C-alpha cells in the first residue's frame, strides 16, 4: 500500500465539511469501489486528493487507453481496473465482438467488466431494436462468457426514483423503474455463477425499496452492492435512519464503499464534498446536516440533509475495505 501523502493542508478543506480525517470513527484505509479514470494528466491530482480522505485502493473504471496505461505503470498497487463493454454492440444484440472482448479482458490487465444501462442510454444509441431488453435470451451468451472467464461485472441498471420523476417521464422510451429493475432481476436469476457488483445500492437506496433489495441479496449470493453516489445514499438513507442502519448491518458483508468520482473532475471541493458526505452518513450520528454540495434533484424542493447512521466499527471495516479486498484482492497482487 502506498503511504498516505499529505499534499494538502487541512486548511484547504472548507470548515463546513466539519470533521477532519483523523477524527473519523474509522481510521483504516478506504477502498473506493467505484471511480472513473480518464486521461493520464488527471490521475495525480485525483490520487493526491483521495489520499487526503484515506483512500488507499480503488476500482478504476477506464475511459481512456492512455489513462489506463499510465495508471497501471505509475500506480501499480492502487487500482483494480474495470473495462467497459461496448454498449452499442450490446444494444444491437451484436454479441460476438462483446464475447471476444470478454475473453481477452483479463489478459489486458483488467479485473472486471462494466456495463451501463442508466435509462438515458437510449438517448445515446441509435436504432435500438424495438423492445430491447437486458434480459433478452439473445444476450445470454454474453453473461455465459463472463461466467466462463470468471470475470465479474459492474452492471448499472435503472436510476434513483427522482430521475424517473424528473428525467424519465416518457415510460414508452425509458420504461418504468419497476420494468428496469425486473429485467435486471431476471438476469440475476438466470446467471447465478456470474459475480455482479450492482452499483448505487442496486438503484434502490430509497427506504421503500430496501425490502426488495434485501430479497435480491438473500436470493442471489453472487451479488454485491456499492454505495455510489454520495448524494443518492445520503438523500435516501437519511430518511429513515433505523431502517437504513438495520439494512447496512444485516448485509454488511455485501456492501462496498464507492463514490462514482471522476478523475477529470478532480478538484478538492468536488471530491471532498462526496467523501465527507459518506463519512458523515456512515460514521456519525449527526442530524439534519445539509449536503455539502448541491443536489440537483432536491434543490427546488427543500434540499438534501444527512442523518448519520453511526455504524459499528466492525461494519465500517467491511464497508470501507474488507469486502472489496475479498471480492477483488489487493490491487497489484
Ligand atoms: Zn459510475
């Protein structure tokens, strides 16, 4: 593990982030299981800031070949890399190149694959076959290839309820949230030997959805979750601290800390707000603390507030570090 650097003085961190790193309940290293890495020039800054918040390892979802090479060479013990599968090919059931890609993914230095089906993917891909479904039997060979190659996948399906209210009102195009979730559920049912990391709490951080999410975790032992993004977790889980806390404790072996931070947006305010938010949420019993950055989903309806879950240290250790190491090993090893 790389030693923690101190490139920034704490004076660079705005006071309303409230708690200094050394004051957190959990003092160990953090594995951020959901970050995005881009061009090589953005890496140093990202890591320098992350170090300040205790991050010692991370999944880097790769957006640039050059960035990937630079990260591998310069930070060999920092990253577990995830490779995007071609959404365009998947969306057209063009499975052969996707399977060829999966076969060589590990040899290229990646540990897992990534696919993204936030419903707005339909705004980006042209001529999607009518009635396209993620759980179409036409895609079974893709999941079979993941299984055959022992390649885990981060699969993002659906989005928070607020997005369906604000952005995805056209259900004929995007589907309802229930329809999106049920397609993913069928994929999970059909592929019990593929290791799935479902980001964003399975797009179900809303208190009313936790029972369904829990039933997925009960039925599919091959599923783990991550806690990206800070804004969504804080907004929803703060709404009922008891239910949220009980869920985190019950499924503490299955949830990985993650932020969804992008290297190319790396300034201390952006990163710091997200890291502080989750640390407040998981580690403290603070009540009604305003989110330290704007939540576009609630800015016109009263804002987002954090109520801390004050999780036990044993749960924090799993959340921040142990679960990720068990799933993916130590980076570079
Ligand atoms: Zn992401």
